[in-house]
C-alpha cells in the first residue's frame, strides 16, 4: 500500500540505534515488523553498549532483522549512518548472489 503510494518497490528499512537501553527494543521492533501494506526490515545498531544488546529468540531468528554492533560509542546520527550503510551493503551482497 505505502510502497505503491511512494512509488517504491523495495523494502523500507527502519534503523533503530540503541546504547545501553534495550527495555522496549523487542516491542519497537515488533511494531515495525507488523506494519501492513509495506515490506519492511529493521536494522538495530548497538551503538557501543557496555553490555552488548541481545534480541529475543523470535526477533533474533527473523530474517528481516539485522543487528549491527559498534565497539565504540556512537552518537545517534553516526549509529543511523552505520545502520543505513550496513543494510545497503547487505542488500547489494544479496542481490549479487541471486
């Protein structure tokens, strides 16, 4: 539905940067993945958490979810950029393999 309105036939990737707070992360990811009328994926960027962020079993197993970790703390903008680059690189690699 929205992809048609936007003239986009691709997947819309939502980047969620987090650092040291994952209390509502599964809920946020689930909210994105349950959107109707648009193909979505989620890139979670652990922006240098002291204790690495983990995803729950069902979300961790979902192929639409990518978890990227930075060893160094990142500000939100840098984390979003890392997520966008990671997603773009992954999609380009998948396309070459097809």
